[in-house]
């Protein structure tokens, strides 16, 4: 049977991030993509110019429609915009018993535009962390969630451990914003601490990297991959998608979602 995954996120009119990036990524991994749109944004590679949050009851109705007929094997959340939407999504995940949940705590766009109200940050930690299989913050998002600054690899380790202590089953701290030469990503699941290192790519084609990564992990989980294997394959996919980026737009361009995902048969 064709695996199904669900993305609960905002729409990016520029096509490089959000729902659009998630569905492209699901397709690349051979997974049927479903969606619940939380917000409509007007954006391109230069930035976000407008945001319209979807009413909470409509978001819940979308999730319910998918859960009751196209049961996802995994899901991810991205932009949730408001505290009410965070609470609605958390309640829906619990109500419909959705599993293999990847939480991408989207807070600020690459351009600097806020994609989550400040009063919703605490709600993410309170309501969504305890539900997730994996949380995938960048350094800034992780610092907000754990309450301390992260500026080196040791800090990434501490943050991953703190997020697991606060309820996440596992945490992947993305180190793209580190000042060091290499790209470093740190994973912790309460038992195993693992680090990935790759050479840094000098590029401006980074729009949608977090969305694509979390969607790729969710796709792997939907296919039945073990969590660490899903993370490993997703990191590799995103790295190659950046390397082969199509160089579209005048700002932070999108990745190349046409690179081969090379998914491995489920174990």
C-alpha cells in the first residue's frame, strides 16, 4: 500500500517552503502527501510580505478529514502562526491518535519575518513537545524552547538533552547557523547521542531547508524507517538538494526537490 504522510503548515506562494515544499518532498520519497493549511503567506525568495492565519476550526476540520479517511503513517507540523492554532493542532493530534509526529518549530523566516506569535512560543513547548516523535529546531528556535543561548556543539548537546527532558521523544538540533566551518547536526533520543558533519556549502539557496528536512523525516517514518535511519536519509536528501539548487529568484532561493531521494525499503 502507498504510504501516506500529513503536513500541517503554512502555504508559501513562492513554492520553496511550507506546504509546497513538504508535498514535493513527500512525492520525492514515494509517499502520498496530504495537508492541513494553517496560514496563507505572500512570499518569495526576498521575504514575506503578508500572512493570513486560517481559522482554527477550519484547520481542525482539515486534520479530521485526513485522519478519518486517508490515515497518515506519519505527520509533520511547520508554521502554526498563533497560540490558538498551536493548541488546536495539539488537541487534534491527540484526539485522532496521530503517530510518528515530526515537530518543526517554525518561528522566524530566513528573511527575518515572524511566522509564530511570541505568545505562542510557550504553547509549542507545553502542548506539542510531549506529543512529538522528533523535534527539529535550528539554533535560534532551540534557544527559545530551552531558555539558554546555543553557540557551539556542546550547547547543541545540552539543548537536545533538555528538549528530551521536556517531553520530546527525540531531538535533532540543526547547526546551520553555527560559526564553525562544518555543518553540524546533533541528535539525541534519551539514549543515543549522534552527530552528523558535512562540509559547509557556500550558497544563498537555503529557502525551505527546515521544511524539507522535517518532511523528509516524516516521509521516512511513513515508509516504516527507524527514526535514526529516517533522519540520516533526510539530511542526505537536503544536502544534495542544496548542492543542486536551481538558483531561482533574487534572494534566498529554493532547493532542488527533484534530486533522487533514494529511499530504502522499509525494515
